[in-house]
């Protein structure tokens, strides 16, 4: 029987509002017991002792929005390389998007992702399946069969289903199976050809742009469709105050709606595009400072449910281009926690409150067992120092891609170790 | 005070009007003025850029600007290479930066680049060792056009202080408009923008120009009327409903021009769409139109730009290892 004893830890659990010095025992890959008094009568003899030195021990993060390149664009990222990046970021469960080649739109492909992940990945990988075949927005996928195969939700990833009729039917059909639908809110017509947020800065740079209303229009449309169909719906990420207000109003009407925001949109605004920096070309585009502040307030108020990395690896061929031609996307697995912790260090939100948006809340939305410290649950854990500063160095990242929007920036919050099923999948000491 | 051969530009690139100081602008216009005189004499060939190589890299076709740069460089004695980008590896999927690296290895002295995307010239300037001149990047900037327009205006009007300049037409897609708004405002002119709402960019008032959607009001009392080209594909319902409706409300004809000040100058960066944004009768009337003069100023201004940039180049050739 394999036993791990974490001592001198600061136990953090958002689900039970626990923040206390204490210890935790892992037995056979599960959390056996934990608490402030554990091991007061002496350490277990047969256990590996891990002295946490007062660092925080929390449930591993659940990242609801990760793009990889497998299958189809393995030169950008594989499940294996993404999982190493996730582990280095304290993420123990990553939910991967179906935007691959081929698109994950049939049960055998869901099975492929699960098998590949089991064979190569060091963290849990949960696939979302496409909501419409080939992400074409024309006909729905086999939601029932895909769910049976293990798809945790249904989404067209970073694409919006243009047809209101198709979206209505997909939502209605998904509700039959109690399936979660994850939407992307960007009106495809209004944002056609756009490279950034419409406004003074886009005008000065002479870049094609789309107004924030491109997001609001789809958010409001999909809220109406949820009202019509009763489907469980999650906005993968929102980025504007107007969209947040619409979501808050929908929630107060009792609709089964939740939403996420990317760490990128909490930390950066449109001015960070600076002199055409393509690593900061993301989808939805970086918004005005007022909208960024609204996202921070939304997280602080608990109106935004989850924070995601929206990790989207791109290679030189897609980013070494002019801004208008460069691909959208930024990597974020390894910076999700420290960027989120900026809100804590800036006094915007409490540590446990932020951890909820990274652990227990996404787990609850996806109906997962993880994201909590609870006896009997799998030992998915992150050991981190919320205060320790470090500078982002793209060349030292574990991801196969280098397109971080935070190169050279300093954050506080260093991940020291990550455990999945009680197995150490990342150890900062080994990478120093 | 600046010596005759002293430095004019602080940087080794000309990427936009935004970064230019009044001193740099005045320095370039003064130098260009002297080239106008030289170009009008028989003695037009100089050896200032002898042994230097200028590469024209035009990702977007432009007979006018490309030949203007070519002529300017040749009059200064430089060797000119016109890269035909349509047939180069760019169309085979090479990234812009790969193209830049290849080009850089050929060690040109000055790279003149036009590209359909905003920021292309700046991107290249960060990756090559030579001087980069932006000959138009997307809807961003076209600095030599604005400078040659300023030269044309200055030669006719003496100064910019208090001049009312109405820039009319497709502001949204126009780099010429952006560069001119920035440059002419810096020089003290009062800039007005005249266009239907669909052809005005978001928050365009940030440039400090007056915005008009009514051409009669926009032209009232104007000293200079600068017309912009409206691309044909934008006239068929997307941005404006039809060419005839556009001409009725935003095309420059004698009737509308009467609102402007007597002695008004009419400018156009070319090529013109006669009968769409400008009536032939106005375009060809030498009483108002300085459109041909703009072309002549273009060569002189570009000579001044190349001269100024070459002053920053090492004298003993760049080809030594």
C-alpha cells in the first residue's frame, strides 16, 4: 500500500472554505484523511513524507478550455506536451476542445482522445465533443452516443453556430440527455475579417476590427434559446461588461446558465496589442480597459463562474505573420494560476474565492468528482506558493508552443508540485 | 542648426507619420524642395546613393508609388531591384518573416515595402538590418504620400497654420487619410473628415479632426480638398449602395466645390475614379487641381527620404564581412 504524507501544509479547499495549517494523507492514490490535527501523534512509519514548508496544498485545477493539436497538428501541441504544461501549471484535469483534424464529432474519436490520453498524458484529459458535425454549424452530432463514449460537454469550440435554428435544435436535443452545451459568443458575420476589438486603438493601428456587440448579440440570442429549450448552457468565455450583465440577468431569472473568462482577459486589454504583437491576438479579442475591469469585478462578485486558460498553441508558421493574417490564440496552461492570483495580490478577490473558479466550480459544472479536498476522492493535488515571484520565460515552458502573451512579465504564485491519483506528475525542483 | 548634409531623421526607418517630429518633417520638406529644383533642370542624375541597393517589395500592385520610388532611387544613383512578389515564395506559403530573412541575406541598403496588412513594414523593420520605408501598410499609414501632399500644399500656400483641409471619401480603408490627418494636424492645419458613416472608422474623432457627414458643410470655407479613392468593390451595396448615389452625395463636382474658399486646391492621391469620387471637369481644371503636381512632388519627396535615410548608413559599404 503506497502512502504519501504531506506535512506542514496550508490546506486550501474552496468547496468547504477550508484554509488551515495541517497535513494530508494519501493512500492508494486517494485522499485518506486531512486536517489541522493529522499526524499530531506522530508521522506514519511507512509513508513517503513530503514537507510542504508551509506552502499551499489545494485540489488540482480543472481547466475547462484547452485546445491542443492532437490529432492533426501535433507540431503545435500533443496531448502529452499539453499535459506536461498542465502539470507544470498545477492543472490536474484539462478539458480538451474538439477543434482538431479530424474534428471530434463521433464516438470513435472521443475514444481515440481517451486512449491517447491514457497512453501519453500525465494529467486527466476529458474531451468535449463537437456540437455540430465538422463544426460546420449545419447539423447536430450524435450527442447521446458521444456522451456515452465519454464526452463531458458539447461545443463548437471557438466557433459560433451561426444558424439560430440549428442552435435551437441542438440545445433542445442536448437537453434530452441532460448534456452540457458550451457556446462561443462572437457573431461570425459581424466579426468577419476582424483582428481586434473595435475602438480608438484599432483605428489608430488601421486594423480590421469588430465591435464588442458581436459578443453581446450571441450571448443574448443563446440566452433566449436556453429559455426556449431548458438546456444546460455554459459560455466558454465572455469578455465584455454587456455580456456579463446579460448572463447575470439570465441567472437571476433562474436559467441554467454559467460562464467563464480566460486569464488573459483578466490581465490584458486591447492596448497590450501594442505594436502588432501577434501573441496577443486572441479570440475573443482583448477588450477595452473598462471591459477588462468588468471581468475582474465579475470574478470577484462570483458572477463569472470559472476561469480558464483558453490554451491555444500556435506555431511559427501561424504567428510569424502580419497581425491581420496571424492565427488567433495564446497558450496559458502554465500561467493560469499565477495570472489568476494577480486578482488576489491586487486585493480584488480572496484566495479561496479564486480557487473555487479554478477547482470546485468547474468540477461542479462538469459533474466531476474532483476539484475538492474530500476523503475518498482521487488525490489530485497542487502544491504551490501563492507569494513566490517569477518571470515568465517562454523558452522554459513545457508546452510545445511558445506563444505566451506574458513573456517577461512577473507574477506571484509558483507551482512546486502536482499530483494526479497520488502520483507526482510535476516537481519544480527537478526543473530548476 | 542642421548642416547641409547633417542628419534629418532620428531613426533608420520611415514607418509612419505618427513618429515624426516637426523638425524631421520640416527637414524632409526642405530637402525635397531642393530636389524639385534639381529635377526641373537638365542635371537630374546624382551619385549620392552610388553603390547602394534599394529593393522595392510590393505585395500589393501599385504602378504609381513603385515607379516613383524607382525613379527617385535611380536619380540618386542607386541600384534598384523590383521584387515581383506575386511570383515569389510568398504565394507559396512562406511567412512574411521568412521572406524578410531571405531578403536580409542579400544585404540591401533600403527596403521599400507595400503590404495589404497593417503593421507589415514595422514587422519587417524589426527583422532586417537595412532601412525600411513604409510605402503603405493596410489601412494604417502611407507616410511618403502624406509628406508629398504636405510638400505640394506648402509650395502653394507657404504655411499650414490655420489652413482648413477637408479629406473626403473612404476614410475607413484609407492609409492615405490616416497619414495625412496625423501629419497635417501636426503642422498646424485644421483637418476635417467628410464621409458617410459606413466609411468612417470607429472613434475616428480621436485624431482630433472635425467629422462631417454632409459634404456641403464639410467643404464650407476649405482651403484644400483632398479626395480619396473609393475601391470599386466597396460601391455595390456593402459600404455604399451605388456609385451614382455616392457621386450624388460625396463626389466632388463644381457645384459642391463652390462651398470651398476661392482659390481652393483639389488633391487626389490617385488613381482616380472619374465620375465616382471626382468629376472630370474638376480633376482636369488646372485652376484648382494640383493632382499632376502631386506626382512630381512625389519623386522629389522620395529622393529626400532616401537621401535622409542614406545619411544614417555606414559609408564604407555593408558588404564587408
